[in-house]
C-alpha cells in the first residue's frame, strides 16, 4: 500500500508539472487562432469560438493599425535567425572542441581555466552592448549578421568549452596512445579517434549554442535596425505597443519562432541527452 501511494503521488506531481510547463505553449497556440475580441476577454476563453488565420495572414480588421503579421513579413527575420544561430553554433563548437581538448590533455591554464570560461557567461549583455555598438559603428558592422555572430560566439564558446572538457576527460588516453603506435599524429588522433567518440558531446554543445543564439534579444535590438539583419525576437517586439499588446499576431509569430527550435531539438534529442549525461558521469 505504501508503494502504491508513493507511485500515485509521483504520478500526480509529474502530471501537474507537465501541465504547468505545457500550458503556456497551449495558450500561445490557441491565442494565435483567436479573433481579436477574444484576446482580452474576461474570464479568459480557453478554446476559441471560431478559429481564424487572420493573425497569420495579416487580414481582417484590427485596432492595431500596422501591427499585423503575415508569413511573408516574418520570412526575412526567420532567415536571419537561422543563419546567425547556425553559424554561431558551428563556429563555437569548432573552436570549443580544440580548446577543450587542449585543456583536457595538456592541463594548460591549470584547474581554474575552465571555471574562468564559464564565468564569462555571468557578464550581463547590457554591459557589453554600448561598447560593442561604438566599436561596430566605427568599423561599419552595424546591422549585419557579423555584428551578432561575433558577440554571440563568446558565451556560446565558453559554455561549449566547459561542457566538452568534462567529456574529453572521460575518453581514455590509452585509445590515443594506440593510435600513436599505429603512426598517427596528435592532430590525426584527435580528428579520427577522439572526435568520433565525442560526437554526443559535440552535438549537445552545438544544440545549446543554437538555442542560446536563437532566443537572444538585447544585442539584436541594439546592434540591428532593419529586416536585413534583425532576428525573430526583435520582430516579436513589434507587437508590444505603449498602450496595448497585439496578442493574436504576437502568438502567431511566436509559433513560427518556436517551431524551428522544437523540430531541431526533437531531431537531435538523443544526442543532447547523451552529451549532457555521458560527460558528467564516469
């Protein structure tokens, strides 16, 4: 009886937690298909009386004037987010792999270097926003993809290095020594032996860097000013006015923003879980 009660309590807690975490996603979904009168209805409407696509297509009457959305209008921002997040993810993982391997095998910097890398993430983005704006304005990088990729690389690479160090530490050095006996250099051993064994860790680092770059808002808002380089989080901010929030178009744009990350995470979910666990437990 005691085991049954414990099981029921755990089941209730798990289901309650799932409902709490999934409810915001559900609310965004139904709001994206609600007509405007139901955005602000009290008590809240948990299921639309009539599903509409006007929030996606930018059609129908609205009290928000120009604050309407359409799939065509969001495409340039979606392109920017995909390009910036992908490049940041790949480059940060590439740099972190070499740096983490060097720290793991040669112990360069001692035991405190890894902690210094992760401490770089404690720096508030606003502290670097103004200096970056001044520097990029001088070298003509404002409103470009590079203006966002460069600052995004710093926290993404720091997290990837910290993650991969523990992962490389778990790979036995005897495997590399066997490659040396067969005539492989350290570089070849790293590329053909260590990297394939650390694929889950590399995938986890790349996924985390992608998600971090995808959702960043502050630097994207300050360092870009039009659709040629602005990302989706900045685009979502257009639906928040000084006196009202366009919840319908904002939810529609939010769904479009969430889908690529959700699909990306589902595809590489097993690599993410393996990468976050295998490097932490011997």
